[in-house]
C-alpha cells in the first residue's frame, strides 16, 4: 500500500462521493415527503374553500328568502 498523496486523495474523493450520494438520497426522500404534505394541504384547503363557498351561498339564499318573506308580510299590513 503506497501512502502517497494520490492514494489519500483518491480515498478522500471516494468518501466525498459516498457522502454526496447519501445526501442526494436524503434530499430526494425529503422532496417527496414535502410534495405529499403540500398536496395533502392543498386538498384540505380546497375542501374548506368549497364548504365556505357553499355556506355563503346558503346564507345568501336564507337572507333573500327572509327579506322576501318580510317584504311580503309588510305588504299585507
């Protein structure tokens, strides 16, 4: 085993490449986890927005009905 600078540099290079590969795998897993979390949040927010819009529509219909009922009731007075 020659203990030259080239030998040590080659070993160091292999260690760095192995670490870089491990970090790339970690980063890829993290990217997938965040993507899934964002998609889940998007689905939840869409359903909440839909529920809010439906509630607003129902409230508007109730207000319109109430105003119509009051208007017709006052008309008969």
